[in-house]
C-alpha cells in the first residue's frame, strides 16, 4: 500500500525526491548535509533531503529583493487576488495537507484539519485587508497643508517557524505579508520540512494561474540553525518573524537588532488559568482538558498552570484525573484518538525530567507515565500529567513542551492573579468564573499581564481575527488579525503644502 505521506505529496503536485530550496517556481536541492525526516507517529523515515546552505539563503534573499521591486507596485487588490487563489488551493488540498501535518508533527486529524482551516481563515482575512491598508489623515497645524500617512510595502520578510504549528504560523505571516506587498523567505522547522515543501507546491499552483505575479515572492530554505542565523543576519530582509523557544528568539532578536532590523517574536508561553468557585464545573473540565492535552501539550498556548480556589480544588483534581485516565492515546490519524505522540524522544525525556524535578520540589505527580500499549511502536507516547504543587515551586516558571499541568491552590483572587503573573512568560491566560467582577478584574490593568486574556474558555485555540502574541519573554510580537499587518509595512508621513506660503511648524520665523 502506498504510504499516506506519499499519496498526499503526489496529490499536491510535489515533485520527488523533495528539494530543500525553492525560489518561486524553481526547486533546487540543498547543497548541505543529508537529512532524514522521521515521523513522530512510529519513527518511520518519511523523507530524505539535503539541507540548504547559507549561500542558498543569500540567493533566495537576492531573488526576493528583485521580486519585491515588482510586487510592491502591484495594487493591493491584485495581491489580494493571489492570496485568494492560494486560499482556494488550501481548500482543495485541506485533507492532503492535514495528512502531512499529522505525519510530520503528530497531531490528531481534527487538529491538523483545524490548522489548515486556520490558514484558509487568514487568507480570507488578508483578502479583505488587501483593500483596507488604511492610513490616517491628521489635521495639519499649518494653513494650506495636508498631513497624511501612507503604508508602503516593507521588503522581504523572513519567517522562522516551529514544528508544532508547521504551516498555520507561516500562513499568518505569508498571507499578510503578501497583501502588504512583501515577499516571503521561509525557514521551517527542520522537523517538519515536508509540510513546508507542500505549501510551496500549492503556491506554485497559484503562480501558474497568475503570470503577473513575480514568483520569487515565495521562497523556501529548509535547513538547520545556520540557515535561520543567515536569514536573521541578512540586511536584505527588513523583518524577521520568528516562532519558537525563548533562547532561539533571543538569538534572533540580538542578530536582527544588531543590524537595526525589525523582529516579530512569538516565543515561549507558560499559560495559566484561574478557576474560581463560581466557575461552570463541566465547562471547566472540557476547557482545561482541551487546553492542557491538545496537541499533546505542545502548543505555545497550552495550559500549563491551573490556579484553583481551594474550596473546589480536590473535586476538580479528581474529575480531571478521571478524564485523563480514559483519554484515548495513540495513532493520531485514527478516528477518536485525542492524544498523539510527542514530537520526539528528547521531548519525552524532558517531560520525565520536569516531573522528577517537580517531585523534588514537593509536587504530587499524578499519571504522566510512558504509554507503550495500544500505540504505534517507534513513537514517544505519554499520558498527560497532573501535578499538585505549591505556588512557589521554581519549576512553575519553566515551560516544558509536554502535557504537564500544575495544579496550584489559592485563597483570594488577588493572590491568584499574583501567582498567575509570577512567571517570565506572558502569552495566553484565562479565568473561569460566573462573577462579572472577577472576570473584569482579570481583564483589567491589575489583572492578567498576558497578550491573550480569556474568560470562560481555555488558553489555547485562538481565532485568527485577533492579534496573537504575548508579553515579557514571549517576545512582544503580534501576528495574525487586528492591526498586526502594520508590522509588515513601513509608514510614510506626508505633508503636502498646497498654498503659496511657507509657514513653518511650531510657528518658527525664518525669513531669508
Ligand atoms: C502556536 O502554538 O504557536 O491559539 C500557535 C492557538 C492556535 C495557534 C497556536 N490558534 O492555540
């Protein structure tokens, strides 16, 4: 039987053997070392490819810079038409791309389909935006003058993406950047190159329909850390958008800042939820479970810290353990599975290590063991863990990319908010309550210090329409909806004098 990865690649028109580099319509084999791609489902090898070299990054940057000259003057609405047609490709190949996401990232089918839907959604958002790149008009302080802002395309955008959302996060950046008039150079995670290669093939299908579009607005360079570093260092790339770990983001930010470039960072989350006595109990169980164990705990928005009022903590713990014990764990492509594998054995070891540390710090660890029965051989499958722990345990400040949920008890809400904010990261947060005063306090300046603040839903699963990102070590960037598009453009302030006089601002007299 043909492997599902093979079938999906064939259906999307990916020529094989796969190549690591693409500049528009062209594919080039990488010129660096050989790399094998293994599926987290069963460890099987699903592709071999050679990584890109840093010289190939430079070639892509040159091509993207050339494409930019044409792309920036093509009207926004035409750029929007390109994105609309790319969105159609995604609709046609939703299941094929989702199959690859499951095989490369280990997501359950429902979540893989959701990830592709997130791409389709951002394309729709970007198409509308392509006719709404509005600038302001300000009242000039001088007579006979008009003061306005224009938003212009910025230039090639480098996108460094992570394995856990191998395609959606690139699409958030690409769809917006394209309508804003910028080319994209994409360095995907080395763990998920096939999904990236497939996206580029879908872009090529779109380019075939629109000959006026300069192909090098979409470039792909699959490679290791050196490829990401080269992209971050390239003066031809005015904006680097990076998603991943805090150390990676810090390195990228320092390199980009060193050349006074712009960076858009979406880094670690260590997301908390406060559950108050008035919370709807069954809603709590469902939202906690989806946020804590979805994507096997490997979303940047995953719920990691549950801060529960002491009066309901035991009941909530017992009910969660009941749910956790019967969660279907296994092959993510099988109907009904709710937890697939971790991305690799290193992640499973990091989870084991975090649980051991939590125990040393006084934590009571429930579940969280390795699963070897009823799951494909060769993958790293684990049970989700629930850890009862004191609010001052140092481990609470650390993000472990695995399904570990710490349960902390609180007495009053102000204390709960203080515990909630007492971590270096600031991505997503939630409160479950039926008391409007508690909800509003959490959303107020004295409440959550995160970029995403939810009431009566979990921390994960944001819609594309809002600005997505967080504060503190999360990096401060905002991607996706709202006015995130402004980061992909440069702003020109125009003052036009339509009078015969030359009055100076601030009333300065300067008579020559
Ligand atoms: C990520 O994990 O990097 O809000 C992105 C969510 C998804 C995106 C997560 N829409 O969970």
